[in-house]
C-alpha cells in the first residue's frame, strides 16, 4: 500500500527530461539514456536467461530487510532471478549510465545472482567492478556465471556488508556506487556515510528502491538533504546523487 501511494505521488510530481534546468543532467538524460544504445546486451541477456531457466535451488542466507516475496530459505535460482534481480529496463539504464559516465572504479553493494553486475560489465568493460554479497550460495552462482561469460572485470567480495564495506573502501575511491542490498533506513544511511569518504566530486551514487518502504523514503530524504549532495534525482525506483562542488543544491523528480 505504501508503494502504491508513493507511486501516485511520484506521478503527480515527476517531469520528463525537458523539465530539467540542469545542462549536466539534461545531457546525461538525452545523450546517455534516451534512444537506442550502441551497447551489445546479448551476453547479459543470455546470462539472465540461463538464470531464469535454471532448475537449481540454493539455501540462501537472508540479510537486511528480508523479502516481500519469499518465505523459507530454500529458493530456486530462477525465482531469485525474477524477484531479486534488476528489471530488464533498469538493467539497460544502468549499463547506459556506466557507458555514459565511464567510471574506472565501480562498487556494487548487493550482488545476488549478478544480473545487475553483468549489465554494468557490458556498460563499462574497462572498469574495475567490485561487488559485495553476504549469501555464499547466491554469490557462488554469480561467480560461476561471471566466469562462464568471461566477465573478467568483476570481483566478488563475500561477507556481511558491515565487514566487507570497510575492507573495499580502504584506500580506494569509487567513481560509481550502486546501493542495492539491505533496504532498511539505518544501514542505508550508514553505508552512504561510509561511502562518502571514498567519493570525489564526480562520483555518482545510485540507491535502489528508495520508495520501497517508509523507512527507505526516510533514508532517501536524509541522503538527498545531506550537505555533500549537490544534485539529487528521484526516478521512483532509483535515487541518484551527485556531488559536484561549487554548484547550488538541486533536486529533480523524473520519469525515465
Ligand atoms: C536486491 S539483491 C541484489 C540484486 C542485484 N543487485 C541485481 O539487481 O541483480 C540484495 C542482495 O544483498 C544481499 N544482502 C543484503 N543485506 C546484506 C548484508 N547485510 N550483508 C551482506 N549481503 C547482504 C542479499 O543477500 C541479496 O543477495
């Protein structure tokens, strides 16, 4: 019910790219996201298809906010792919975003079966992509797929985010971070604040499911109002934040 209300509110307040008074954002939306992409998604499509059709089941360890769909710990890989994995549309937008901004170092918090990671690898084949996952069974499936599809620019770091995040943030800056695990208020804010020290003025943070719950909306409010954030974009499913210094704070609610 919360998500339905939030979506109506979003529909009433959102604009398309032509309502954006930020040349930086307009350029990203029109050149980076609109129209047909030159990227070849066939490898990532096959990656997902194999998971969608898998007959394998795994015992998962549930962290964070749990699931609105699953009960119990034995889950079929195909159901995880359908329910926890990024949608086809968002996966392409993610790849296009990486292709447009050309990040060198990328961090993903929440690998699951690696579908979003695979699309990021297509979008930025030259980037070093580090992805964090706490459930060893799903991470194991993802790792096998990355090897099979020769996605050699991906490194999976297994373990609870509480530990692994500190590890991968040590002495490393990231140009893009995709926050897609543990959809609760406190951890989301905590990860955001930890990641700030690994950000620079051209870094981009993307938060998934910002309207998933009241808590996630509160976390998003906190993040977009944070002093370091100069530009924030609410696309309903995602919240994007940019840190350019020397600009006035701006916020947009957009339909992608
Ligand atoms: C929504 S899924 C990621 C989906 C993936 N990015 C995609 O779109 O294909 C979130 C993942 O984060 C992991 N996770 C959640 N909380 C965690 C925590 N505290 N420590 C480690 N892993 C966690 C879950 O096991 C789950 O696989």
